[in-house]
C-alpha cells in the first residue's frame, strides 16, 4: 500500500501542475479572443488561425483539466444524496463508480481516439477553413486528456481503498479556500451590518 500511495502522490502533484498550467491557457485564450475581436471590429482584419487557436486552448482547458477537477473533488456529484451518507458509504460508492464506469470509459475513449490522432499526424490533416491550423494537436488532446483522467482515477481509487482500510484519513473532503468574490461578499455584508448599528 505504501508504494501505491507513493503513486498517488506523484499523480496528484502532476495534476496540481496541470492545474497551474490551465490558468495560463485560460489567460491566453482570453487575450487571443479579445485581440482577435478588436482586430476584426476596429481594423477589419482577422484570421481563422486565431479563431482555431482559441478553440484549441478551450479544448485543452477542459480535456487536460478533468483530472485536476477530480483531484479537488469539484466534479459533478449529487450532493443532496452524498451529504446524507456516511464517509465510508461514499468511499465505497466512489470506488465502485471509478471501477465500473470511469476507468472503462477512459480506456474506451483512449483506444477509440488514438487512431484519429495517428491518421491526422500521418496525413498532415489541416482545417477545412481558409488559413486554418493542423488538426493533430486537437485530436491528441482527447487521448492525453483521458489518459490524465485515468491516472487520477487510479489515484483516487487507491486513496478510497486506503481510507476504507484505515490507512489514511478520509480523502474526499477538500478544504476549499474562499474565493475573492466570497471574501468581498463577506466584507460588504460586514459593512452593511455596521451601518445600521452606527445609525442608532
């Protein structure tokens, strides 16, 4: 189990790094999108390549970020049900879901998407749009993204099993840091509470 938990630490650290990279991809997509829109509206110039770069970056954020989302337990789950169950029951349900659904799904999609990438690589497939980009980077995102998600699924499965065996504390709860918006809302609420008190 110690070896397997070492594997989880490596995968988790890798996906933390991916999460940091994704922030820059989002920034790049926003800047390219804004620059392209300004160039089109203000100077009546533009390029399909810039539009496709936006799509590639957008796809990269979602495909590469799935493992990061799973690591931080921010994927979609039915909180109404899971909040009423014990931590052990949730761990068992998670483990079964990972084994029965997530791992097979990742393997199937990796196997099915790989030939699309290989074919695009071998043929030098290009976008059908004038001035468009090569297609293989977009196709490569699919098997790579699901490969990263598969690695994180194995990591989460190991952690669930380790928790059920009493080796580690409960791994599902993530101590969420407050966002800037939440902090601002708390400050505004506190200011609002002060004003009626001062007016008395």
